[in-house]
């Protein structure tokens, strides 16, 4: 494809700013249109960039010349919206996390992309954090030696008013709980750093809010390489967000990445002088990784350089997520080589999905 690539956005809520800013500024990208069911939300971003706004994405894709569509709608709609865009309009799609909720939707999405000759780019922007890259490289090169234990800790604060903000939040059909919405980045990083998981045993509870999903999850993890892991993810921290951290204890030393979104390399025993070099300040928990993520999308589609986060890479966290839920549902250890899916995550709720479906205008 030729540069600049023309991008459009469906869903202009909280995460849209992290797409609009890079797409409006990166060489090789051109943001051409915005869409939200609530057009005023799109207007918030459109004004300063003088962009056309649509409330119906079919109309947008019929009227505008677009190469790539960013799907930033409620999580339970990602697969339906992305497949519609790929099938009907043959556009590449960038899909926010979580790529899908139900494990079964992954296969449908993958075959749709292949039949339509387009690509799916899943967003996991925290993979680009400097500290994460440093630790991954030193695990891959063997400098850190054999990993013994990986621990993820997400302690964020999401009170009832957060879940009350939109009908999709805190539901099994559209959102999933703390582990899915907030924890997925760090669930992804565990496998990104330590490799595939063999089995999990999880427990979950809804502690401090009235929602059907969990606000607190803990799990023990066994990796295929023999390392063990611990997951602690909660949105029941009060009164503020405290941390999203990951620590790796390995044969040759310890690496501890702390901060609001795994952005500070706070301990690095191999070379303590590296800690400041590989730490960065983030304006918020969304971080800065979308910029490099989009540079990689552009390089993939215009120069044929494969994106480092392929569809299959993106799918690994969804598989682990489903296994964690199934383990808590069955109160049992779950092996990932079994075909396990959560009984709740991504379950169908036609009334809720009807709120977010868009039919072509007649
Ligand atoms: N990468 C990250 O760190 C990160 C951070 C926040 C959110 N997200 C993900 O992004 C997605 C959106 O989250 P959010 O917090 O921005 O939610 P939000 O509710 O603020 O925004 C979603 C927007 O989608 C719009 N929408 C829904 N259906 C639509 C349709 N058919 N056509 C056009 N617009 C439609 C809604 O009107 C809403 O404005 C979620 O899946 C979430 O998990 C990712």
C-alpha cells in the first residue's frame, strides 16, 4: 500500500485520544474521518484536525477513502465490528484490547481477515515500554538466566461510578472484569516475558462494587519453561490507582518494573545504573506505546515489515484470560492445552449488543 495510509476511527471515547494524536502527526499516516454513535464525542477530536464526523460507520466507509479502521468500541463488540468492516469494506483493522472476549471469536476473525485479504493489528501498547523491552531482551539473550518466578500486580481504583458510566462496563457480555479490562496488558506481558503458560489456578471475587464481573482476581501460574507465576489484579484499591507492576526473579538477578503502567525499571540487579535509562514518565495509565504501535502498522502495510504484534501474538492473552476465568468458574486447575473457554466472558446479550450495533443507512 502507498503512504500515507488513510485511517478512520470507530468509537471516540476515552482511548480515542491515544489513536488520534499519533495518526494526526506520524509521517506515513493520515487521519481522514471519525465515527461515534454519539457524534458529539467524535466532534471533540475532529475540531482541531478539521475532520469529517459520522454517527454511522457504514456511511463513513462508503463516503471516505480509507485503508485502515481503528475499532475502539466496547470490548464485546470488537469482533462484530471488526468482522463487519473487513467483510463488507475490505479494510485492515486495528483492534483495541481485548482483541475479543470469547475465545471462539478468534478463529472467526482470523478466517475473515484471510478471506478478505486484510490484516488485524491487536493493540498491546505496554509491550513497547522501555523497561519491558529491556527485560525481554535480557531474558531472550540469556543474560538474566533461567527465570524462576514472574509476578504481576495491578492495584487500581475503579469505584461504582466508573462502572455506572456506560451500560457495557462491568458486564460479562461487553467488558469482563478487572482481569480483562485492566489486567489484560499485564497478563499479556507475563507471557511476552516468560513464554507460554502450561496451567493456571485462579480465584476471583467482586469485593467493593455492584457488578456481575470480578473486581479482584488472583492466580497461580505454571509456565511451560518450568517458571512459576503469580497474578494479582484488582480494581478494588482505594482511594487511588497505585501500581501496575511486573517482577521477574531469575538465575542471574531480579528485574522489577513498577509505575502506573509498568513504566519504571525500579530494580535491575544485573546493572543498577540501567534503572533510570529504562524508566519513563507516563501522562496516564494508557502510556505512550500507541505511537510506536502505529509506526509498526505503517511499516507493515507500506514496507512489508511484519508487525511485532501479530494476530496470533494478540490471541495468546485471550487464551490465557479464558483459562483463568474457567479455572475460577470450576474451582480447578486448568491446562492451556485443553480447549478451555470461560462460561461467562463474552457471553451473548442481544439487548446490550443492540445498543452498539450499526445497520447501513437505507
Ligand atoms: N489500550 C488501552 O490501554 C485501552 C485503554 C482504555 C480503553 N481501551 C479499550 O478501548 C475500548 C473502548 O474503551 P473506552 O474506554 O474508550 O470506552 P468508551 O465507552 O469511552 O468509548 C467507546 C465509544 O464507542 C462508541 N461506539 C459504540 N458502538 C459504536 C458504533 N457501532 N459505532 C460508532 N461508535 C460506537 C461509544 O459511543 C463510545 O463513545 C475498550 O475495548 C477498551 O477495553 C484500551
